C-alpha cells in the first residue's frame, strides 16, 4: 500500500475503500509521522480502522497515537521531534 498517502491526498474518500485487515499494519509500520503526507495518511487509516479499539498489536496503537498527537501539534510530540533532531545532529 505504498501509494496510500498519495491517493488519500488526491481523493479524501479513498480511505473508505481500504480493507483494514490487509492494509493497516503495513501502512502504520512503514509510514513516517515526520512526513506530513504520510502522517495524514496514518491518522486516516488509524481512524478508519479503529486501531485504538481493534488492534491487538501495541506497536500499531502507539504509532497511531503518535500520528494523532503530531497532527494536533501536541507539545509532547514536538518535544519528541526536537529530541530526535538532536540525536540525529550528533
């Protein structure tokens, strides 16, 4: 589902056509919350597939939580990003 973010950006209803069981894990695992288009796609798939309530994999739940925090501009996420940037700069 490598093209999910691009399709979602062009067609907002595209998420409704997604089969959660076959798509959510790949998208959530491989998309980067630091890339706006991918973060928006993550949030859309997390919401559509109700990952918070339905997923048994805590890694998927945590990544969805991070995507939602990033989308809302939460201060916790911003501190996380700044911390990652400091580590990468070393």
